[in-house]
C-alpha cells in the first residue's frame, strides 16, 4: 500500500473522530488489501502477519469501535459477522448455493428503492441491503 493510501485511511479515522493507532491502521490496511469482507478471526490471521503482537480481542474491539463510527460496516453471512470498509456505498449480493458475497454499488438499486417507496411508502436504507439469490456460476450449474 502506498503512502497516500495509508494517509487516506488515517484521514478517514480522524474525520470520524477516531485516533490513528497502529492497530486501527493495520486492520484497515488488511481489509483494503483483502478487498472483501472478513470475520474477526480471519482478519486477525491477516493482521498478525504484519503486527505480530496484536490480539484477537484488540481486533474485535477496534472493528466494533470503527463500525460504530462508520469507518467499517458489518454483514451477517454464513453464520459469521463479516466486516468491510465503508468507503463506497454498496449493497451485498449473497449466493444461497456457494455463499459468495459480492458488493453492488448502491446506485445500482436506486430505481428499485424509488419503486418500493412509491408503491409501499417504505423507505429502504440507502446502503447495506443484503440480497440473496444465485450467482452466475451456480445458476449455470442449477440449469445443467
């Protein structure tokens, strides 16, 4: 990760009222590099490769604080709570067959959100929806 990317992570923490600590920056870097949502145990396994003395409780405590402040978000998936960066508004597509989790930019559901609001009066959350179905690969396998 380049110096400007690390600075961006630090600025995000500062902007949201959190101190830039080594554990937080290491956790954010691991999530950014993984480019997916991770459970605390899996995140801990990645983080200890660069910060050997960090405990799983420190990871858990920091992801909890960063989620509460909006730096991270969580999604329940396959019996685990997974954490991801909240840098871009998105929804989650989860395959019922293979459990793959895919991020979908929030603006892709804007028309559906407007239709729901117009027809039912129900205002959906603008980000973080979890939609379940079948991914392309599993749909092909089901049709074969």
